[in-house]
C-alpha cells in the first residue's frame, strides 16, 4: 500500500476495513520509500503502547499533525494566522496595561514583557495542548471506527500540532529579546530541552486523560478547570524569588513550575538545567510515572474504544 492511498484512507470520513491476504491489518508506518508497512491485527501484542511505536509511525504522525493544523482554521479567512494572533494580542494587552500603563518596574533587570512572555507562551502550549489531547479520541473517533491502526498515535497528533505553532512563538521570544537589546546567548540552546520536557509531560497526561475521557466526558471539563487554576499555581504571572519559601515548596510540586522557570532561566537568568539537580530529578520522576501510568491505562482501555465512541 503506497503513501497516497494511506493518506486517502486516513483523511476520508467513510469507513474502511483494511485487509491483506484476507486478514485485518493496521497501518504500522511509512518507510523511506513511501511504502506503508502493515501489521496483522490478530498478531498485535497484548501490550502495544510504547514510545518506539511513535518513532516507527513518525511519518504518518507528521502527516496527520500537519493536516490537523490546517483543519483547525480551514474555514477562516486568515487561516493559521489565528493560531498566533490570540496569544500575541494577549501579550499586547499585558504590555499596554502593565508596562506602558502602570509602568511596572523591570523584573530581574529586564522589562516586564520580556520577563513575562517566555513563561506565558510555554504555559499556553501546555494548557491548550492538554485540552486538545484530552479530547483527541472523541474528535478523531472516525479514525478509530473506520480503519485498523494503532490508536496510540492519535493523542500525539494534537501534541505535534500544538508544537508546530509553539516553535513560531520560540522565534518570537528570541525576536523580543533582540528588540529590547538583550539578545540571546548559548543558554538559548536549552530551550530544546525544556520544549522536549513539555512534550513528554503532555504525552503521559494525554494518554491517560484521553483514554478516561472516552468513558467519562467530565474528564475534559475537569482538565479545563485544572488548567485555569494551574495558571495561577505556576510562575507565569508571579516571580518565584518573591514568593514565601514555605509556599514555594508546595508550588514546586507542580511539574510546570520546572518548565516555566526553565524558559526564564534559558532566556533571562542564564542558568543551565543541571544546576538544580533535585528539581530536575523530581520533574523526570513525575513525568516517567505519568508516561507509564498513561501508557498502561491507554493500553488496557483502547480495545473497547470503538464500542463506546
């Protein structure tokens, strides 16, 4: 089966049962020669949700993620511009109110908007990505119903789709630093690390919440409330160095504390992530646990998705 036919099947709203030698199959990957590799459904292992699956199916994942980006704004005149417009307008409002209006003093020796933007934009990536990935199986239910393929790549579609947009905002942060005369340093390279941290955190939570949301639709609403509360429990709008030390210890339990501060350490404070090993070990311990719990939960429940959706 070639790549063109695979994409036609995946994008179609009609139901397709894919067979090879009269046996049902799922689409495994597209190799370097654009040939789709398949796996027999009756030989799928009991436990088949692994990170290596995402690598094997990276081409299909990329195709679907790009298509998802386009589909979000297909009916609007400005198209993908809307993905960047809302966060940038919010930053503009904060700049007008706090920097131009209230004349907020520089924080950590940088202008307010330069200090605020990195943490705000990575939080937007996380919060919007989490909401989208939680609802991903419900949104892509037609894929689950019409063709046999590994459904564990559906939640990552939303993560990759959101990540594509966030890469544009990373460039904006760099641009903002140059506009205000701060420039960037070699520390900016570790934005790749913190970006990867966010994706892995989203993946673990995404597998878990998307699977539960198939059976309990209130999960999406709970996650929405969680993201609203999380904004204020994360150092986006407040300076961690001015927080009471006892309260700060509690707030550091939030894994997004590590990432938001990490973005500021990358562009403003000039601190490498290995300079606070305890926080790094804690973050990855939480993330690995979420990946394991999320993968196992998804693996146990995915066989009955088609009966519920």
